[in-house]
């Protein structure tokens, strides 16, 4: 369980950064959703590090998943963990089934509460033998669900087998063969088939009938594949209706880190939601970077756009309409929610808590400096949880390092430079090349009279209001000697890495 003094980048379950109003608003959407309002998809949008996972974890906690009387069956799917899977959508479906299994069967008190729902025997508590029978029946039903998915995999893989005839002679010329055959070993061992076919080619025999046989077999495989997936969806719908939505509960599916997967995989998950999980009683929460997903949609359907563009260039009517990525996403998501930037007061409070902890550490930070450091960092920092935590950890490391080297750096000026390093990286790189630039940037921000500052330096400040506001605040780099300034910049190079302004 994270604490208030946690310095890690793990998703937070305790709100220190002002997420509570958003959590409460989204929980209200979930709590007030009637069965006819579902399936319902809530899109939680924001760039990496904006707190999407933390927000969803807090929503999950608000559903009280460990309370047998709570009316929500939660499913958590971390998409990136299955990023190497050939079919991410299938990994989602398996995860849904297995977490339903855990919800229904791992906690007997919960199962008894579900069985005693008002629509079942007027709310009478179930007997032990009934509970045992239900467990056995549910296990069998869930096994059958997984089995129908695996059967679809077997048939799909069988239908994908290809036989290449690199020197097939007449077969190559007469049938243009490099084709995906049906599962040839179902008919006879593959090696025997190849030998027989090559012999018949040598005899000049027409293999069209054999090809027709394989084509029919391949078609049957795809029919079986579709039938198995249809069967999965029907059985899952029936199970949710009987044991979740039919008992006044909701299946709440959290899908996180979808934007860290390959575009095609991410879009396949969105399609799986519509095709397989478009079931009453289901509520989805998608934590995604909207722009990345929209780019994925463009990649997935680029051929449609290319075909339409080619038709237009040829002066023909475009019969294939390019898919609008925003419209596509709107068909999936009914409730869009864009995570707002962190409030400055939340950033400042977060920093003050940790700076006060530093004041009690082995290299104490003077209490009088806590407020100053928190103020200047808040002015300049990007309003992003991950950036905030990373920047503070860098400051903490560098300050400790300077004390270990017995060359303590001025804490507030170190904090300013660390913020520049993390939030204005191109400016920081220019400072590394010329440390004295810091003083010119500061003079420009303060707009001091009589300063001969070139236009490029002024633009570096004026183009970034947060940087300007931070440099305007005391203390000032102007107070440092040239050597002290060089040492300060040199110190920060130990935590220098790539970044974006």
C-alpha cells in the first residue's frame, strides 16, 4: 500500500494530487447506470504520466471490490503485459473470463450473497449442497467459455498453414499456387501429400479437383472459427445475465496502458469490446492517450484512406470512405473524460510534504527553505504527476550528492535548475554548453533595465511562461560566482538524459 511519503512512480491509491473530485464524478456515473444504460464505455484520456492508472485504481477502490455485498464485479486488464501476444483481444477475453471465475468462486461469502439475491428463492440463504452444485456448474460453464476460445485458436491456426510450391511446374502455372491451404494433415500426413502431389504433377494430371477439396476444407475451418467465437459471445452473455446483471450487479472492466501497445493490437481490443463484450451489465473504463489511439486507428485502416484517395486522383467516385479516427473512437466511448492538468495548489502541497521529510533527514533541509523551494518548483514544473515525482526525486538525489561531496549547492537554485532540466530540456542543453546563459535568462525574466540580452535568449524565456515565472522568483542565479554556477550545472549533468521541452 503506497504511503504519503512514497517516492515511487507506482499508481497511487491515496490521493495527494487532487484526483478525488474526478474519482467521485466517475463513480457517480457508474453507480447511477441502470441496466438499460449498459454496455457503457468511459474513456479516461491523458498523455503518459498524467495519472490515468492512479485515477482508475482509486475508482476501483471506490467500488469496494472486497465487500461481498458490493454490487460490482471488477476486471483489471493491463494491456501492455500481453503486448507480445499475437491476439491481444483474445488475451482480454481470457482475462475477463478468469477474473469472473475468481469473483464468483474464490470468495464463498460473496457467492452466497449473489445466490441469495432477491430474484432467487425470495432471498433465502442457500444451503451448502446448493453452493457446491453452483460451484461445479459455474466452473464447467467457465471452462466451456475458455474452451470455445481455444477451439477458435486451433481452427484459426489450422487455416493459416501455408504450403509453398517453389518449383511446382504445371501446378504453379496452372493454379498460380502459393496459397494458404486447410490443415493438410487432417487429410493425410503432409510429407506424403507433397510426394503424391509432385508425382501427379509429373504425370501431367490436373490437380484442380484436389485444390477444390482443400479450398472447401479451408472454408469449413473458417466457418468453425466464426461459430466458436459466436458461441463464446452467446455463452458469456448468458453467464453475465444470470450471475451478474441478473443479480443487480455490474461487470466493470478496467483496461489500462492500451496506448503502450502496437497500434493494430490496441484497435483490436477496441473492436473486441464492441464485438464480444457488447453485453448489458458491462461497464468499461479505458485509460488511454487519445492521440495515440487515433493514430492507431489511422494505421489500422490506412488502406481504406489510400483506396479513396486513389479513386479521387483518378477522377472516380470514392466508394470506400476513409474512416475518421475521432468518429471511430466516439462509436466506442460514450463518456469521454480528459484528465485535467494538476492544480498548482496540489503540486505545492505534494512538494511541501516531501520537503518537510527532507528537513528531518540525514542532510537536513532548513525548514525556512521548504516554502521557497516548493514555490519555485511549482511555478516551473509541468503539471503532470510523473514529471512531478521524477523531478522531485532528481532534486533529492542531487542535493544529497552535493553534500556527500562536501560542496553543498544552494537548494532553491538547484531546484530551479532541476526543473529546467526536466521540463525545458532544450534550454537546459544550451545551459550545459554555456552556464552563464542562466544569468541572461534570469535577467530577461526579471526584465531588468540596461541589460544587453540578445533576441534569441529573450525568446527562450518569453516562449515559455512557466520558465519565465520561475526565473522571476527569488533566489537568483545572479548571486552565484562563475565557478559556483559552473559547479552547479556540472552537478546536474549526473542526472542528464533525453527529454522534450
